[in-house]
C-alpha cells in the first residue's frame, strides 16, 4: 500500500527519535514530540483505512465467517472511503492543525519558562509599540495612550505570534553565547507560512484572505491568493507534503530545544491535572 508505506517509514523514524530523547517525562521539550507522534499515528491509521477499504472493494481481502455474517463495520468503512476526498482532506487537515497546536503550546511554555520578564513584556507590547509608531507626531493625550496600551497589549504570551516567540527564544540563547544550528530567518519564514496555512484552515476552511504570497518549501511552491483555497505544486499523489511539513516543524523544535538542553526540567502546563 504505497501511501501507507511512505507514512509508516516516517512514523517509524519519529518513534525512534522519541525513544532516544533524554528529557524527563512531562517535560515540554519531550512532550512536543509525543504529541506529534500521536498525530502522525492517527494520520497513518486514516490512510491505511483508506487503502484497505479499496482493497476490500476490489475483492482482494478475505474475511472469516464471523465477519461475513455481521459486516456492519466493513460496510461503513467502504461507505466512508467510497468517495474519499472529504475524508482524506479531514485527515490531512488534522495533521497540519495538531502539529501546529503542539508547536504553539510548546513555544508558549518555553517562552514563559525561559525568557526574562523584560523580553516577555516587550513581546506583549509589540502591537502597542507598532500603533505608537504609526501615530508618531500626533498630539495624543496620556489617557488616550493608556487606552491604546490597554487595547493593544497582549495579556498572555499565548496570544503572541509563534514566530515572534521563536525569534525571542533563539535570540535569548544567542545572548548567552549559544549558536542556533539552523538558519533563523529561514525558519521564521517557514513558521509564518505554516501559521498562515493554519489560520486559513482554522477560520475559513482553507480559504485565504490577504495579499498574495508565494513561498518555496523544499520542492514545493505554496501559493496564497486572496479569496482562494491555498494550494501547492507539485500536488504529490502521496501525502508527502503533509509529512514534510510535520518533519520540518519537528526539526526546528529540536534545534531550538538544543539551545536549552542544560535546563533540568521544563514542565508541560498543568501536569498535575493530566
């Protein structure tokens, strides 16, 4: 089964990586990879169910008497994947969104634990500072400035763009004499692209609204056109595009956590309630 074979190969690699991680249990540096692994397992199960249903429909799968007598689930499987575009779209969408959510909560947790208070305040005030730059030269009352500050300041780091938190974490480590093993600006562009994709999927079912953007990722050309569903070329037959995104995001996270490898423990949020 061609598609499932390709996913299984990557799933095996991610499983192997997860096993050799030396971070302690319930450490966010480890848990991110566990969340990605779970998402990839679901992705694999969805595709293997799709290909298995096609084998059943083609008469290439034999069942024992018990299943033949009561094949409700078999019939449902065949019905689900009979016209599989919608189902496969949901499987692909789930992998993109789950990996991004895992990355986002991990970045927020790392930022809260590792960034100095001055840097966290700077991140929170970024939109307010931008608004003040736009209004530079205008006569604005102090009480109006305070209202602007209250309106545009973020109350928690979870509301800060992922790429900004990533950038702050790398810069913070570099100030301490560490060297990021990848190209920071390239990774920022990737995170901005992934975030745009995530927002389009989350808020408008894949339709993008905004200025035209073309992004090159590996061998893909990804286009965001106003009022259209984002697309990529070449449109691979295999689900390689989605696993490539996951793999790239995981490698960025590995490089980032390598900068803070010496920290004993960084807890996943609310470990006590899990």
